[in-house]
């Protein structure tokens, strides 16, 4: 499976919570969904816990030079 | 100098020198007509009033804060230049400003009108902001309150969020072009959304955000944009084009990302819900099992089994009995048969006291009569007797014979 974005993970999690809440699946698939949900929660909380802000700066050096010409 | 004969070139050279020396650094007011924005980027037009007109040029490098259009009253500043090959002169403008009360306001309204008419503000062009952006682009001045407000707010709310900062001057002659270029560049930097803005200032300070250049760059961007130019009361053209307008740079960052504590609360809530759901699910199934165990159908099963066992036992007994009976019967039959076969032995009846009769050496059986015989031989088990016959009586049954004769 392709790497899920944070948003995709949260959406999938919402979906799983809803399905489990309905409770109309087989016990087997409910347990699989439960495990998937728990994994998503753990991953998302880990992502959320990143404390350091990453900043990339893009400089407009070439554009300025072009504008002056 | 009166009768001096000059070449055309010499005369033109003198005119050029005179005009360019004396009409350098002047300002003139008039109405724009025949405005042409050449593909080279230079702009050509005529300034006129009721009695005269003059050709004007505005080089590409000159920035104006509005879109000059025919009929607009403007104040043009610059110098006169002469172009000898054509023998004409023109006003080379260094700046151009709309005239009248609140000229910038007029220009603002004119551009707003124009873009609105072109449909650039239409709601259908507004892009939805991502709910959980992981990469946020920021275009603002590297110095100033705005960048600090945006970065600290993003850090406070969602430190996991990566920031791609594109510094750009937000006021001055080059601001509009630099901001437009930054928008195009960040648009292809893979950001989930962009924040573009600056802190408050005068209408002149905010002017870059009122230019068509920035407006068109914003309109062309595929990345959703939040604008935050100036303070609550300041509205710029950029604000109308952007997908969402924030009152301040801090507000823009708050709109851009959710507070991580909210998401964490959601995650913890989701975990609780998953626990509860799966527990319910298992409990429900256990209840179902228990219910099934209580079900009359299943409760009768042991009864049914023991009943069946009993029936089977009975059948087993019946089978055994039947077999015994058959065997016994067979034994009886065998004994009977044996006895019968023994009884059929010609000498068998002698053991029970019966006798055989013989006459003239031959056995006399039940089909023969003794009428013609004078004597018979009686053969018993252990003796033989010769007897003479006195009388023979015949009857149909044995009973008739056992009665005493008269």
C-alpha cells in the first residue's frame, strides 16, 4: 500500500470507528479493523508528537537577477 | 544663427538637446488614450487634454500600481525625449499615478471591478483547504511581525507541519513582481496550502497586493491560498482572489492548521470508541452464545440424545430377544423334528408299547384287512406271539372300535 498522508490516515480511522460502531461485520473482520485502527492511532500520535518545526527557505535569487536585467 | 543653414540631423540634434535639457523632471496631467501594452512589456499611450496631445512611453521596468486604461486622468512624471529617425518627441514616464481624490482607491476599485467582471472572484474558483496539511507554504517578508506571527502560531498548533518559506518584499517597487513570482514558485513546491500576507500599513504599503500581477498569479495557483494582508479592516484585491481571507497573519495560521491537541483528543477518543466497539462486539456474541444455549431447541438436545439412546437400547434388547426367540424356536423345532423323525422309524412306536402285525411273513399295514387271515404274528419290542383270529369287526373310526361290541 502507498504511504498514507496524515489526512488519509485520519479519514481511514474515522471510517473504521464508524464501521466498528455499526458492528455489522464478522468478528474476524472487526478484529482486523480494530487492529488497523489501533495502528493508525499509534502512528498518527507519533507524527503529532514531533516537536521540532521544519522550515525550508526558498530564495528568489534568480528571479531578482532577471527582474533587474 | 539667422541665415544659418542646418542639416536635418543637425537641427534635430539641437532640438533634442534643448528639449531634453529643459524638460527633464516634469510632471504633466492628462487623459490616457490609445493605451497599448506591447508584448515586450513596454506600454505606449497618448496623453491628451482638450487642446493637445503628447506621445508617452512607460518602460517595462517601471511599476505602476494600477491598470492604466483609456479615459483615465493621470499624473505622469518623467522627461521629454526626442527620437531623431522619426522626428518626434515623447514623454518618457518614470511614474504614472491615477489622478483625483483618493487616486489609489479609484485604481483599486477599477481593478476590482475589472477582475470581478472577469469572474476571478467567483465562488466556483475557490478551492477547499485541506483539513490536515502537512506542508505549508508561506510568502511574506522575512523581517517583520507577520512572519513571526505565522511561524510561532504554526509551531504552537502543529509542530509536525513542515514549512516552506518563500521570502519576498511586501512593499516597494519590486514587491508585486516578487510576490507574483513567489506564488508561482511555491505553487509547484508540493505544499498543501499557502499563506500569503503581511502586517498592516497604509494603502501605499499594501499596494503590491492590489496589483493585477499578484491577482493573476493567485488566480492561477492550484494550491489553496489563505491571504492575510494588513489588519481586519484592510481588504486587498489579493483577499478577494484568495480561497480564504484571514483577518491577520496569526489568524491565517490558525485557519491553516488545527491545534494538535484537538487531533490528539480525537485520536484518544477514537481509541476509546474502538475499545468500546470491539468489547461490545465480543460481548454481544457471547450473549448470543449464552442465549443459544438457553434456546429450547438446544436445551432439548441432551434430552433428545438420551431419548435416542434409550430407544436404541430398547431396540437392542428387542433385537436380542428376537434372536433368542428365534434360536429357541429353532431348537424346539429341531427337537420336534428329531422326535418326529424318530417317530417315523418303523420300530420307534414299539418303544412306546405299540406292536406290528405280520401275516404269512408279511407286515399287515393299515390298508390291508385281517378278514382273510386265520392267524397273525404280533411283534412287540421284546416278544413275539402267534395268535388265532376269532372275529373281525370293521368300522370307519377308531372311536367306533373302542366301544364294547354287543
